C-alpha cells in the first residue's frame, strides 16, 4: 500500500472508532472496534474490518445493521475529515481473535504442556 493510502486508512479508522463510541450508541451493538481499514488505490472504497464484543446478536447481524447505516456513517466521516471523495464504506467482521483462540485450544489439546502466552513448553 502506498504511504497516502495508509495515512488515509489510519485516519478513517480513527474517525469511525470515534463515531462508533459517540454517535452510533443507539444501535446497541456492544463494544465495536475498527481493527483494520483497507483502502483502494484511488481512495474511493474502504473495507472496514470490525471486532464486536459484548453483543448478544450474531456478528453477521451486527455487520448488516452497520451496512444499513453506512450512509449515515459516511456523513459523519465527511463532517470530520477533509478528502476530495469520501470513500464508499463496506463493513466486514474481523474474526482474527476467534481464530487465534481456536488455534491455541487446538495446540493445548495436542500438547497440554504448551504455554500459549509465551509459546514455550513447560517442563
């Protein structure tokens, strides 16, 4: 990724995180955090990866609710960031933490002496 796209992605990540905590609390999604934003080369499309903690609904329903409100989120983004084009937003669930936990459980089953925090084997 080019330097400019990385900077824009970081700024969008920060602004959407702020909007989630301040302006979108009425959605009652629990703790929603933007884990990563991937921008297209022309800065007109942003893939926003989210982690969702503390919600009773499945993650895909939460993502659907956010995708339904993405025009409003783009509006909030446009108020707080100066770009020629405000990118089209697509929200995706980031399951990296669940995947890492699953791998750690499998490693624990294979070798109970393996310490997942340090990556070392206990003697």
